[in-house]
C-alpha cells in the first residue's frame, strides 16, 4: 500500500479500534508458487495493548501459508466508499475512494492446542454474544469431543507485527467546508450513502479540528 504522509494512520489506539470493529481480515503470504491469500476473523490479543493479534486457520491453510515459517501479512479493511466529484462543488475534480486500511506483517507464532482453544472460544463469544440466545462453544448441544474434533482441524497463531502500514484517506487534503459536504452526502439517502464511512470521516475531522485549537 502506497503511503502518503497526509493520510498516515499512526495512532495505535485508533488502529486497535479499527481492527476490533473490522475483524474479517485477508491473510497474504508468498508461497513457492506465488502469492496466496485466505480470509479469517482475527482478534486483538487480550493480553497485550499493542497491535498483536490472534487467529486461526483451517487445515491445510497452515501449510499453504507456511505458517510460522515465513512472513504473513494481515490486511484489515475499515469503512470505505465512493466519493463523487460533484460533492466538491464547482471546481475541477475527479472521483475518488475514501477508506481506512491497516496492514500488519510479521512471522506468526504457532499457538499450543490449549491456547488455540482459548482463541476459538473467544472468537465464538465475540460474535455470539450479540445474539438473543447465544450458542457458545462449550454449551450444549456441543460436547467436549465435538469441540476437540473442531479444534483439531485448525491451527492457531499469534502475530506481533514487525511492520505496520496504516492509512486513513478521508479527505484530509480538502478544505473544511468540502469535508463537511462529503460527510453530509455520505450521511444522506443518495445512491452512495454510507453511514459508517460518514462516521469515520466525522471522527477524523473532529480530531483534526481539535488538534488545531
């Protein structure tokens, strides 16, 4: 991802927020026969306050990615969407795409079976707890044998990134009145309405205005 100083996202707390809100990640590695990619839910490591994450892959993705043996990149995609040049007013402009993206790279550590079970349990709870009647991993009708068979088909890992590239391209290079207009358009009911992107732009815009005071 090409980095631009105007759009660099360097705040660890903000990156953690984006990762936590957008846990569906793309895993990319360079295999002997070319690039390979997989898609899995990834969680921040509860025991750390940095950008360390934990996840699992289903077998044989561990072999495809050479898990634990070579560098792995995790790509997190935050809110994103189309921005029309018509929202800039009567000025020369072209369309663009606003987005938030984070790339974490490093050689992952393979989890023990016990650690992997904890991560799988966390993963189920992370999404099931929003259900009116959550079906957690260790609750009936699941039993210990079923969970053990499920876990045996997965390989857990922990990644403490050695390289981080994060970008928040949210019209920071535009005048305040233009940013307000884009936010309003995204927050409206037009064909490219995008409430989540509007909220992300508002968050970044308010932080910039506060920093200028």
